[in-house]
């Protein structure tokens, strides 16, 4: 415990000393803003191949995560875990309510807009 407290004190002191070693004496924001070309961002745009590889990575990670999630849910459902069954019914009920309200709002001429006037 004493070593942990000593480590925290040492890190805090080191942080304060290193910050004080490099003081800022004048305002350099005008020089930084004039040296930076804000509108020159077109050169750094990734190519189409990078976008395709990012999409493949995203879909593969999402696929693996959903596979393991669905597998764990199915095992819990098969073993008749009570909270899994209840939460599944709640989620499916909520999705059914959203679909029902979306259908009703799609059929009604003005949609489901509440006029607050």
C-alpha cells in the first residue's frame, strides 16, 4: 500500500515538473493557424481499395461477433435460462411494436405527426 501511494505521488510530481519545464511565454495561435492550410485535405483521401478493405474488415468482425452472440443465446435458450427467455420476449415485443407503429404511420395520410399548435 505504501509503495502504491509513493508511486502515485511520484507520478503526480513528475507530471507537474515536466509541465513546468516547458512554459508557454507568448500566444502562438496566429502563427499556427496561418501555417496550417485548412482546405488542403483532398490529398489525404484514401483510395477505393482502402474503403473496400475497411468494409471487409467491418463485415467480418460484425459477422464473428454476431455468430458467437447468437450461439450463446441459442445455448441459453435450449437450456431454458429464464432471463434469456424473458428478455427475448421483451425484445421481440418491442420490435413488433415498432413494426406495428411504422405500419400504422405509413398507412395514415399525414403520418404520425403531432401538431403542437
